[in-house]
């Protein structure tokens, strides 16, 4: 084995049980930040990841260097400046928790690298490590930290487009599907153009290197077995850019648990009054067997019209004004939620949650929905699957939930608009690992995501990140050199930090295995022509109209 350096500590930079230093000879030209090296220490081999490199001379002043060349940068001096290149390595593996004294540094063999990056129990490749001596090894993570029970939150961050978050997720998903021992499915929401609407088709832009990376990871790149869903519009057509999606529409029974989150109120006092009024109404509806908005509104209307009351008179325990406000808001749902909500029971089309199968992906297209209907779909779909996982009434025992733009839906700062959704996501990130609900979150700014969610992350994948973001506290654990690389990352480069790794590893990732909507638009591929959307039973809700007051 070729010696590429010598490990030794100095007074100012001592070796510790966490890190060691080594100098490298002038002719050594391969080592770089991110290289993995091995030292033959007195207590056995020590493996480290280079996270800082510096080169210096024994002078304190640049003036000396300028004078020794007579002020001419191109002048050759009789003797070269004495300079030395030094690397700092973070320890990845060692026999004992003792600082390294001295030792010869070399590259680990292929076999040693595999042992290091494919620990016992780690079977799912999350990227490929290319060492600076050219050796190539898949980096594998432990399934129980990805899908539970040890951990169940993978986070992907990076700049929009250049950070390739969606592509990274699709690669990770293909790897989980290829290697997991569990019955696992995936649920995701399409919220950006037609980004995820063609993931059932194989990619047509994989290069030779991509195929190599897939082969090293033991994955066959192909489209996913996917079902596409979208809510209906008021004409009972699918609200989606993809023509052949399956549609859904909800009525009172389907969304009654979420209605308190949908009600708008001026202040806290009004909110409490509305919540109480709705709570009572829900009880009355259940006692009377009222199962649709039209029946409930009819009932409320009759109560309100019973006699000409004063606004402060009581209607079924609530002020008439509150009851009226509730009535108007419930009545407005149908138009506000643009076809997603219907007043009539016979127009409801529920999602077939129970049918979710092993290695199946559901894409729920919410791109054409506004913020509030989107939020309702997130909350309801997440809750429905969470409940079924808990009851173990599904055909799968693990579900991966892909949530893009996590910093928007679970921001670190208080945002009244997303309180209930954020609470749901915190719940999933905390309990998910025990019930098999695994959150794969993605966002541009990791520092802007709720702490309670980030605290449960067991695997982080960082793509190209902006300098201003890298100044945030969450990146403090990385050296300036590592951050520098993160800033300069190409689309195929990531930093992978897994719970079981002693230090984060730089990995290479291929392009996604399936088609991305953005790639199709770029390459000029035409969208598949839309088939006739499925119609629900009954007439469109707008034709009937809900009872007016
Ligand atoms: N490994 C890669 N090498 C080169 N290009 C890639 C790679 N991975 C993804 N891309 C391309 O980068 C573009 C943006 O990726 P995307 O995943 O949509 O980014 P994001 O979700 O962060 O906005 C896509 O066109 C995709 O094909
Ligand atoms: Mg994306």
C-alpha cells in the first residue's frame, strides 16, 4: 500500500479521539476534502474523513515571500519556500477511543471501504462514494433508521433546481423499493406543475454514468408502479395536467374532523365561539343522522328561520350571530374549495386508501389547488393513512410520505395558517417510526423547518446549498471546507449524514430513475393527451346549489 502521508499532532493541533492531523508529501496530488484515509496506528487501523486541508510555510509575513522573489511573482528563486500541506481527518472508525499518536497514512483497500460504508445491518444504498484514489463503493444505510422502528425521517435539502431534491427523493425511493425487507408503499403530493405526474414512465435522459451508479447500488432504473389522483372541479372533471388521473371529492362525513381548522374567525374569542357552535352542531348532526352539508345546512336554516330572533338570542346554545357565521362559512365551502367539497352524499368519491399495495406509489395532484384546499388534502390524507397504519388495516406495513416544501408547511416560525398541518407533521415525525409512517421531507432551507421535526431526522441528504443558508446554526457542525464543497456541489453530488455514521460522507447520486415533468418540458416531449375525466355520480354541485338563507 502506498504511503500518502504521516499522521502526527502538534502543540497547537493535537490529535484527539475525534480527529487527527497528517502532513502529505509534495508529490501527493490526489487527496482532497472528502477523501477517506486509513492510518496504521499503534492500537490498530484508524479510518478518517478529510474535512480540512491547509498549506503553510514557516513565515509569519507575506512580505518575506514578496522580498525573496524581488517583488516578481514569476521569478524562480534558488531555493523553494518550505511549505507543507496538512490535512485534518474526522475519525470514522477506530479500535479504541484514544488519540492517535503517529502513523503512516494510506488509502483504505476496496474491501476496507466496503466494511466501513456498509456496516452490519445497513442494506439500503443511499448513494455512491468515490474515493480520491478512484475506488467506488455504495454507501448503505440501515432500514430500521429509515422506515422505523429506530428512526423514520429522512430529510433532503438544497437549492431549488440545482439541489435536485425531487430527483434525490426518487432515487432513494427506488433504492428502498429495491432493497427493503418490508412491505412498503409511498404517498406523495404533486405541488409543482407536472413535476411528479409521469413517474410511472422510465427516464429517457440517463447517461452511462447514471446507469453505472444504479448498477453499483443494485437498482434497476425504471418507472414506478403508480396511481395518480386529483380532486374534481365543480364540473366533476379532474383538476390535473394529466388526463387519466382518478378523481376524488369529499362531503361532510369525510371532512367533519377537519372543519374546525377550516373555519375563519376574527379573534380568539370568536374562534372559541365558532368551535363550540360547530362541536354542538356535529353532535346534533350525528344524533339526527344528517350526513351531508346540504342536510346540515337545511337543518341550520330551519333553526335560524324558526322565528325572527335578535343576534344575541341563542340558537341551540350558540348566539344567533355565531350560528349564522358558521352557516355562511359551511355554505361557502363548496365554492371556496372549488369542487373538492360537495354538499351531497351521492357525489362523494373517497380515495381507496385500503388498496395501497406493496411497492406502489400514489401521487395526489394538488398543483391546481389553492393553499387552503391543498392543506385540507394534506391533513386528511396523512391522517387517514396514519390511522390505518395504526390499526394495521393496510396491505403494507410501511408508508413513505414525501413532503416537499417542508419549510412552508412546517415552518420554524409561528404561522397561523399552518398550525394544524404542522402539528400533524410533528406527530408523524415523532410517532411515525413506531407505526411505520416514514417522513421523507424536502426543502430549500433546512434552517427554516420546525425544530421538533428536525430533531427526529435520522438521515440527512444535503445538496447544493446557498452560502447565506450555510451560515445558519444547523450547519455549524460542518467545517468551512465541507461547507465550501456544499456551496459548489454539482447536481450529482450530495452530503449524506446517517445516524449510524461517525461523520457525513460525500456521495454521488444518479439522475432519477423515472421521468420528471420538468425534464419533459425541457426536452420538448409533449404531454400525453388527456383522456375523458371520470365523472362522479349525480349532477355537478353547482347545478343544485346549497340552501340559501
Ligand atoms: N445526478 C444528476 N445529474 C445531472 N442532472 C440531474 C441529476 N439529478 C437531477 N438532475 C436534473 O436536475 C434538474 C432539477 O432537479 P429537481 O430534482 O427537479 O430539483 P429540485 O427538486 O431541487 O428543484 C432536473 O432536470 C433533473 O433531471
Ligand atoms: Mg423539486
